[in-house]
C-alpha cells in the first residue's frame, strides 16, 4: 500500500516548518546585530516575562528547545556575559533559578524595537485579527498537547506564551 504524498497533514506541517524557518532566519539576522543568538534571546524573553524575572533551570528547559544540560551551557555562557545570574532555590538545594540581570534587560530593550518591527512586518501583519486570534488558540492547543511543561513556572502570569 502506498502513502498519499498529497495528504494535507504533510502540507500543514510543511507550511508550518517553512514559515518557522523563514521567520527564524529573518529574526536571527537582527539578533546577531545585538550579539545574541536565537536561543539567548529566547532565554532573556522567558526570564523577563516570568514572575520575579526568574525561572527554575528545569522550567527554563521545559519552555525552550533545550535539554537541561543545554540550558546549563547557555546560562553558563550568558552568566559570563553578565546577562543572567543564578540564584539558589531556598526550598530545594538541588534546584537553582536563572535570573535576568539589569544588563540582560538592557540588551533585551535594545533588541525589542527591531524585533517587534520584524514580527509586525513578517508575522502579525500578515494576518487579520480574527486569523491571529484563531492561530494563537490553535498554537496553544498544540503546544499544550506536545509540550505541557512549556508553561512551568509561569502560573502567576496569564496568558502563557
């Protein structure tokens, strides 16, 4: 039996992957101008948008595309650059928090105007408000199914993104 290569499921995921790849390429060019990688930007955004501007390292791993060891390496590098710092978790000696520093927040503030322009031009601006609302609802549904840890540590803040 042969698989139908025109199956719309292939098309749906292929379009998603192609859009993500194109957007990522445009964003990475802008981020490099500010001496940040895409993953460093994601870490700074996750920390800045979290309660107390911090997340447990395990929660940060759950919210990013990184493993726990990958988060450790990125946070080590960002800590050397002064963008984040670690804090011990008072309730669990095995855990620590990653916390965005003032320098990290300043770097984020430098990046965000251009990043928002790109988001508007190449992503949000391509959709009507009803289309955007539907896409956000759909993406949350998919995210919650495939990555339920992605909102860990954000219980105090809504809506999760």
